[in-house]
C-alpha cells in the first residue's frame, strides 16, 4: 500500500531524477562567479602595485 510520502517521493524521482541540466547550469554559474571574483581581486592588486611603481619611477625621474 502506497502512502502519500511514497507517491510524492516516486513523483519527485521521476520528475527530477534523470535531469541534470539544472545542475550543470548551476555549476557553470558558480564557476563563472568564482573566475570573476579572482579577476577582480587580481586587477585590484595589480592596479595598486602598478600605481606604486609608476609613482616610484616618476619620483626618480623628477628628482
């Protein structure tokens, strides 16, 4: 005898069990977000380093 829970569980397995497109989409979105965060951090760090170097070179040339 099937209970409500068994019916719902079997329905959910049949409906979402074999479809992994959503999981792939989420994985790609997380990967893109991680790459974006790494790029932002790298640009920020390198921008500050470049600004410091240009200031140092400008000071050396000026005086």
